[in-house]
């Protein structure tokens, strides 16, 4: 049971961290460890089955020998006139019937051992009551959010992975309201890593990200999330309704706000034609939507946030040029009062007056 539990945890860790394992080139070593655990578990199960089979056969042999002994004894008693012939036969059959009761004992001992082991593991998860001498809990006092006009400034920034060194370095820029910084370059060069660093999801290797004049890491996480909206490259949707996806984090949003955001990304008409409207179920990972529709729904979610800083990683992926142009025209007034970074593989589709950062 203990080995099986460790194997399951290792398997879940492997699939949960597969992206990181591939990035750090550790997937092969982890797979070898999983195969080793699997071989150990298979050997243990095989031994357990062999023991169970042997004990079952031993019980059957013991019952059979006991029945033969009882039959011989019953025949002797019958010859001596102590019992009748039918009773002698019945005694032997009753002894054979013990096999039904005794044959389940090895399996019962096996299962009881598993149950006791599982119970001990569950008890180990219990939380001990706090000792009276423990120091009091430290409650973090709330701090003010960054102001609505909070700026984002980059100073000698280097981003990347500690084990591999920087992907990008020496970055210096300050975002301007209404003029998104367009970041473009070849795939794998570090554009997404840059956005993750600007969002506070990845620490910089060197330099700093200043939000409203303070280092980004000095702001509490909740304040940082309210100040910076981040649309990652990977589209992730709840297996729920369109309304539930749009209200994620803001449950009190009225339907009118949701429909307005859907109009902006040109999803409202499709949902009305479908019939379910805001109650339309997106399915697991948004499988009931096309790739472009799922992307636009994620963009609508971001539009409903009132963050002064916006980070967009390929926001128009899966859209044709005409649809991208129409949506872009609709969101430009929204971007007017915000500082934004926009990563794209098609910078020629974006306004020429927006500043560019070409990487590579």
C-alpha cells in the first residue's frame, strides 16, 4: 500500500510538471524513475498474489486432510455402533464445508492489512491543535492598491531560467498610456518569458520591474493582480457556462457588462443564434468552442477587468486579419487609458504608431 501510494504521487507529479520537466530536460530521468517504481510495484503484487494463492491452497489441503481424518473416525464410530451410517457421512461433509469459511481468511487478512495501513496514512494527515505557547498568527495588514494611473518601468531587465541563463537582457523601457508596446520576434526567443516576468509570475534574473515607482515584488500578490491583467498564450477556460467564465474573479458583474464585452470581441451574435446565450457550456478546456472563439472569450474576460496595466500574449491567435482589425478598432478606446504590452507574430497588422520591441 505504501509503495502504491508513492507510485501514484510520482505519476501525478510527472503529468502535473511535464512542461517544466521537458523545459529542463529532466523528463527522461523522471520516466526512468517511474519505470523503476512500476517494476518494484509489479514484483510486490506478484509476490502478494503468490502468497495468497499458496495460503488458499494450504487451507484447502488442511480442510481435505481434516475431512479424511473425520471420515475415518466416523466410520470407526459407525462400526462400533456409536453413530449411524448417515451421521458418519454427514460428519465428513460438515468438515468439508469448513473450506467455505476458512478459505476467505487469507484474503481477509490481506485486506485488513491494507485497511490498517490506509487508516494510519489518513491519521497522519490530521492537524494537531495549536499549542497555547505558539506565537500568535501574524496578520498582514491590507495596503493600498497601485493608483489607476500606475506606470510600469523596466530597468536593465534580464529574463530567463536560472539554470540556462538569460534569454533576454539589457531591456529598458517605460510603458505609455494608449500606446501599447508591440513585442515581436522568432518563436522560443523569450517573449512569453518576458510577459511572465512583467506579470510577477517569474522573478527577473537581473534588473527590475517597477510598478507605480516600487519594485513589483514589493507589492502584495492581491494588489499586483488588481493592477496587472495578463492574458497568457495558452487559453484556459472553465468547464462551465460563458457567464461563469467571464465572471471568474468578479462574480457580481451584471449581464449587461458581459454582453458588452462579448459584443466587443464579436461573440454575442453567435451565442444569441445558438440559443443558450450566457448559459452556453464551453466544455472541458473550451472544447465546444473553436480556437478563435475560445481566444476571444478569454479576451472578453480581460476586457472586463479594470487594471491599469495589460499584458497580452498573442491575443488575436486563430483570427483572420479582417476580424482582428475589427476587434482591434473596438478595443483601442479601452486601451487609451492603459499601459499595455502586446506580443505578436504579425506586427504588421497593428497600428504603425505603436512602439516596437523587436527581439532577436
